[in-house]
C-alpha cells in the first residue's frame, strides 16, 4: 500500500470518513509492523497513541478498529492497557469492496455490546495513561 489515500479512495469520495480513517490507520500500522515468523505481519504498540499521531479524535478509535475488524483487515493477538502494548495481526488492506461487504452483512448478535466494550476499554486506557502521567509528575 502506498501513500495515505489510494486512488480508489480519492475516486469514491462518497464513502464515509471512517473508511478513510481506517485506510490511514491500517497504513500506519503497516509502516510500524514487523514480521513474526514467516508469514505473520504484526503491529505492536498503543493504538490510542497511533490515533493521536494521525491527529484523529478519540471517538474514532472504536469506530475505526471495529471497521477494520469487520472488514477482516486486522485481528487482535494480545490486549494492551496501561503500559502494556497490544498486538495486532495485519491480514489485508482495507478496500471499498471489503467496506461494502462488511456493511451488507447482518449485524451479529452482541455487536453493540462489543462496540460498547471497546469504548470502555479505550476510556480505561486513557484514564490509566493520565494516572501514570500524574503519578510520574508527582514522583519527579
């Protein structure tokens, strides 16, 4: 994948912003990923920090990660939190076709619960990061 937005993305400006954000997040994960074994490409890091690096607002985190999962682009290998980094396997680049396929599927039971859980996880990580910064300031 080259560049931040592919020619496909530029031609189809009617797609929602979350699709373009998903492309950019995947690209950045790809740029930072390393090979694990012979055929597994793995991003390890704090996704919340990656979002900040891309100057995306926090509310996009859950929507974009959900979209990437629904399109089959990423798979979480290990959960992060606090100082622990998460690990994500990169499976395939997001495309308009995958986006449309993921939107045409029936909503699976529990999807709203999964989205809410992801939002709560994100909030907890943000609070832990803030607490760690405050504790560090008091100890320094």
